């Protein structure tokens, strides 16, 4: 069994070290989703997933860094940041309050109906990009009437632009992964833009291999996103670094949903993505566009 205290009897958390001194006070802590706690008896460390009733009692469900879950009786017997706590059920919200900000940080317009879709479009490379944009900017896009569509890879950009035929009023904003000088993505984007009307298409991107890296690494328990060797499929390499299942595409899909759930709002994303998406939205909603 892991010894949390080690052999140092001078450690203030060593059993008996508080004799003659006041023991650390147990404080209440609401079991809000995402709170990382340790069960004192078993040493299990995990993030709160939910509080539920089981067997006539309330339990808290914790998920460890490998994605395993385990339930514990709600109450005392936990540590948070090295201090004893008594977990309590999250306070149920009262009357719903109108949010003042959307997940993107914009002023919320809760009673505004979704606008009829514009002719202009926002294109992203794949499903994960689309889901993240919807999660953070979805409220804004509905108010503005902007539809997000998937390219299924920047390789299809030239063909899609030829079909769409953008102009000054029907613009296209394109978000591309790994758009850095000299990359394949940059070359394909440059080639696609040669055949369109100047000012009708804006292609912007972030420097990351995949949109996963636009999520701040601390949200998934990392100090930084690891570098993956050439020849190793990037997402599978990341999952192995995290210690998460990486055998199949289903494992990749589950991992992405777990990463996406860790994003609360724009503050959990890297500015390299935030600025590009905001600029693309401004481009396709500029005065004179349809």
C-alpha cells in the first residue's frame, strides 16, 4: 500500500505528529464535478464525476487518471490539496439565472432566437474541431446565423471552394490545423486560394498538430502536451502518454469526449485558437455579408 506520509516523522501529516498541537480542521467541501480528491482509507485519487444515490445513501463517484471510476460514501474521510475535508452534495441551483456571458466570453443574449442561416460559412477540418467550436462559440454562432461545416481534411478545400463559389457577400472562413510556414497544410491552403475572389475567403489556423492541443494541458492532468515521435499516429501516441486506452478508434473517440468535457469555457483554450476563431467569425459576419 502506498505510504502517503513516508518515513519522515517530522512531516506534519505523519500520524501522531499533531500530538500536543491542534489537528488539521476538517472543512466541508462541495463535491462539484472536476474536484480532485483522495479517499484517505484506500488512497484512491480521482476527480468527482457526480453525486448520486445508491443503496439508500449518497455516494460520490470518482474517476482516476486512467478513466476508472469508483464510488465512495459521501461525507468525511477525504483529502483535498493535502487537507481533510467532508464532502457534501453540491448545492442545487435555485431559480435559474440568466447567464451574463457565453462560454466564449461574449455578452449573452438568452432570449434572442437563432438567426436564419447566413450565406457565409465557417469551415473546420473535422468533427473534433466542429464539436469544440460548437461547445465554446455555439451561442454566438446561433445569434449570428453562422453555420459550421466540416471539410474532412484541408485536402478537400480547393474542391469545396470551387463548389461554393464565395464572393464579397457569401464569404468563407476556414480553420486549419497545423497551419505553419512550410507545412503541407499551408501549401494546400495557398493553392486553394489561387482560384477564388480576393477577400472572399479567409484561411487561418493554429500551430498544433491537432485541435486536442488547443485545450490547456492542465485540464487533463499534464504540464504540457508531449511530443510524439514521427511514424506514430499522433492521437494514439498521446493516449499512451496519458495512460489511457489506445487500442481502437472507439478509444480515441472516448478520450476526445473526456478531453472536451474538461473544457469549461474559453479560458481553458489556448489563445492561439481563441484569436483565430474570433477573427474568422468577424470575417463571415462583417457588414455587407449575407
